[in-house]
């Protein structure tokens, strides 16, 4: 197979990796969504038509739920959304790993509506770094690129609904085939919008503790995951350049 065909395959596989996070198989039942306190009505979410329910890693939700979720932030206060992603696709003669370096996005609270709903929006649209490496037939591949992220949504009674937009940019790298090194650029797969099963937003709960609240999407075309973690308390961050 020619080097040019391997370059095309590398782009197609990258797109497959990201799409598989959107259309992966339903998670196992041993990861149920935490119960909502009796004083609050649980959001009604219909069965997803195409997108599976995410795997939930509640941190210390059980302890927090006993006293109710934390209050929504007031005007000007912030929440922190963490991103993490590590996927591996394995096919005959192909083994590629795609890693998004763990990074964070700041969400700031806006005005409060009459019903107590707080608007949330991200500060800027920072670029997060990702890498892909592995082998395709006789060739080895290494490349790196960036993903721009933004998010917006609402908070009501300690429950947060976020629409998260991830725009994967092009990647640059090297492919080595039979001892010959070739520099190349791969076009980015583009934008992916995550808005939950019913389009109302990915659902998070404001809980105490440094673990935050994690929503995880398993990778349906191999091994790995794509996840977001919402932190109610400010954590030490490395500044991101929008």
C-alpha cells in the first residue's frame, strides 16, 4: 500500500475514533446515575434515539446527595470543566492511540432568571493539545494537533446542563515507512457538539470535594474513553491560551 493511502487511512481512522465516542454501545448497568434528593425533581430524559447514556463517575455524590446538591454559582462566580480523552483503535495491521492532554475550561455564571436558573458560559475558546501515535502496516505514525473547546448552559437547583462544542483542528506529524520519513499534515475532523440524549445538555451535579462529577463516554470502536468532569470548587489550573 502506498504512503499516500496510509495518510488517507490515518485521517479516516481519526474521524472514526471521534465519531465512535458519539455512537458507542450503552454502558454497563453497574454505573447508575445518582439519586436526586427528594426535595428536587429528577430531570425527565427520554430514551436517547441515537446517543447512549453516558457512564457516570459520581465522585462523592452519595455523601453530598444526603444534604442536597450544592447551590448554583452566583453572578461572576465560576465552575471548572475538565477534559480527558484516551482512545485506542485496533484493526488488522493498525494500532493507533489518540490522547487529549488533560485540560480545563472555566465557566462563568451570568444573571439569574426569575425561576432561579443561572446562565453559564465559557471564558474564551482555549485550544487543548492532542497526540496520535501508532502503526499502520509497515509504517509508524506520530502527529499532534489542537482542539478548541467552548461550552454554555444553565444551572438550576444544583444541576448543570451543558452544551459542549469540541472542534478538532488539523494535525502535523511524521510517518516512517521502510526507513523513509515523510512529514505530513492531516485535516481536522471538525466540530462535534455534545448536548445530551435529549438535546437539553450533558447533565452534571454540583457536588463537594476535589473529585468533581464526571460524565464519561466509552469508545465503541476499540478501547478507551472521552470524559468531562465538572468541579464546583476552584482548582489550581495551568492557564490556557485562547
